[in-house]
C-alpha cells in the first residue's frame, strides 16, 4: 500500500506546478468540465501506481519467491482498487495544498499517520480494540485486509476481498467527489 500512496505528493506537486505556470488556470477557463480536468490529471497517476505495484509484485516473485496466492488473478482487482483510492486521495490533497512545503509536510503527515493507524507499521492485532476499529477509517487498512487474504491464505475468501475492494472504491469515490467540490470552489 506504500507504493500506491506515493501518488499523493507527486500529484500534489504536479498541481502546484500547474498553478504556478498558469496551466491550471487556462484549463479551468477552457470549455472543459471540471470532472474531465480532474480525471485527466488523475489518470496518469493511476496508471503509474498500477505499474509500480506490478513491478513490486513481479520483483517480489522473482527476487524473493513471493507467492501470489492460489488465485493470482485476484490480485488485479485489489491492485486496481487500492491504486484508485490512493490516486483519489492524492487528487483531493492536490486541491487542498497551496504550496510546495504544504505538499511535503502535510503529505508526509497524512501518509505516516494513516499508515501508522491502519496497521502498515504495526499489526492491527497488536493494537487496542478501539484503535483497530478506528483503523478501518483508512483505505490502507482495507488494502492490507485484501492483500493479507489473498497472499497469506491457502483459500482466500472472495467475500473478504470483495468487501475490501468495495470499501476501497467507496474511499476512492469519496476522495474524488471531495476533490471535485474543492476544485470547483478554487478561484479560476
């Protein structure tokens, strides 16, 4: 899940750069819908996230003999949904951050705090029960559940993977819609 979240600072810096050069202003006054602008901005980062995740999985397999589970095709929806949530979070953050220093400082704060509470740094099973429940408010936790189900179980549960992917898509939708609302409220 760390690979997917790298979209946040990269996408944020891309928006800052386009604001500084005036490209974003020109796009906003052009007869292009805000949804099309944001999809066009996010799509390359979604592809980048998917490519990075594929490289990570292939490297893990070739270099360390990592198993892809009993049904490797199930990795595809997990990777897609995780990348979609991470890219949409990056898009939302891009509409909020105004400066390069905000991208760096707040981006790292968001990434580290959500990674910490989600179980990326410390297994959720070691956390107090309340913290375990709070962790489910992060897309990271759902991605971890899906990957754990897929890679650590002999017979992965399709319902666990499906519900995790569904939650990741819900996060992606919420982040995108919030980003769209924020983008529309920005001055042209």
